[in-house]
């Protein structure tokens, strides 16, 4: 069973950290490694992760680094042959990684994205996301040439830019199972609600 490194960049919000740990420990795919790069000095968050997830790799990084640079740090220290984007404020269903790994193996693919997700505006409602390759759901082989350059040193669109390159350069599969991932708008996100709403389809709740 190949090891999957789950890559998280976090501002150290304890509620989000607890959510991320809970989703990680609930995964039905068990050969996992948790890699967390904290944006700044967040000792309480670091200690919480290390106490709950044995063998986790947690780095506290310079507050001046961009989101893209922080994601590159997580890529560099990951030891799995596969890497998964693991945002701490979103909901990852327990079978997310198992289902995506099965999709990868179904045709010797390099990368799996979910083609739809659920989008929740916390306290307001839930929408079905539009059909697209959702970059925050990426599960990919770490040895891709696309990862050599890595993420651009920017704070927005860094994941979309790399996702676009990956889709052009590699064999990808889109998995239609939106319940595997809930993209949450909490008010602390990089993008505002207008951006999230532009990616939604029908309202479900």
C-alpha cells in the first residue's frame, strides 16, 4: 500500500486544526503521513498536531512567506509516493483518499481530482459545486515533473496555476463523487463568498 502524504498549510486556528486532525484520523486509507506547514509561530497548534497524530511532520514557517512558498515546503518534506491537498477548514469524508486512490489505480493515472464538491457557507446553506477539476481535492504522484517548479510564490491562485499545468502535462482522472469533499466558506478563507458562489450549482440545503 503506497504512502499518501496529506499536505496542509495552516494559519494555526485551533478549531480548523482540530477539524483537520479529525478528518485525517477518520480516513479508511491507512498508510498516511500528515505534513503541516504553519504560517507563523503557532506553538499550541504544533503541539496539538504532534500529540494527536503520531509521526506527523509539523513546520512553523516565516510569516512573510507566500502561500505558494509554504505549499512548496510541504511538498519538499513529504515522504509519500503520493501527495494529497489537505486544507484544514474543509471536510474530508472518511473514504475520500481510498476512493481517489482506487480511481488512480483504475487506469494507471497520475492525478485524481474530484469533478464536483459540496460548497458550504457555514450557518447559511450548502450548494453543489460546478463541474471542474477541483484543485483542493488533488491526489497526485509526487514524482510528477509538474512538481519540480512547484507552486508560484503568490497568495491567491497558486493552486489553480499548478493545477492547470498538471492537467496539461499528465494523465488525470476526474471522480464524480461530491460527497467526498465539502469546501467550506468560514469568512477566514483566502477568497470572499462572491468567488465561492461563482463556482456553485444548485442549492441543496
